[in-house]
C-alpha cells in the first residue's frame, strides 16, 4: 500500500491463473486466481452444468476480481482491485472457455 501511496504504478497487464479439472464425465472444477465474486460461479454452472465447482484463490490472492455487474454497481473492491479493466469478466470467460475446450478434448 505504501508503494501505491507513493505514486508507484501497476503493470498494465497481469498473468491471471485459470484451471480446469475434469473429475468425471459430468463433474469438473474451475479454479480462478484471487477472490472472485459469485457471478463467475453462477455463470459457469449454467454454461458447464450444476456439477461444476468454481473456486477462487487458485495460485493467487492478489485482490477481488469483479464481474461486470459488480463493476457497474460501482464497487471497486478496494485497492488493488481498482486496476482491473471493465471487461475483465469477458476476458476471464474467454480464457475459461478456451481452457475447458482444451481439457475436454483429452
């Protein structure tokens, strides 16, 4: 926090970790870095089935990761979550879609 208070800038990009594990034909786990809001779990359960478990803090605990809904409500999640772009949910969704396709091919 002191670095931020002293005017230090964050990098304009961040290597956000995502995981997908298939436990069986119907059951999977999607891991996301940092503390995600519930909107991600709701979205991915609809898209990939009720047997999809979505969890945060996988490999990272940098900050909150907001959905577009929460972003639009004006909740910034505090520093350093304020660094995320407004399209972070879309970027994560595309990343999860690509990962799930790759894992399910195997």
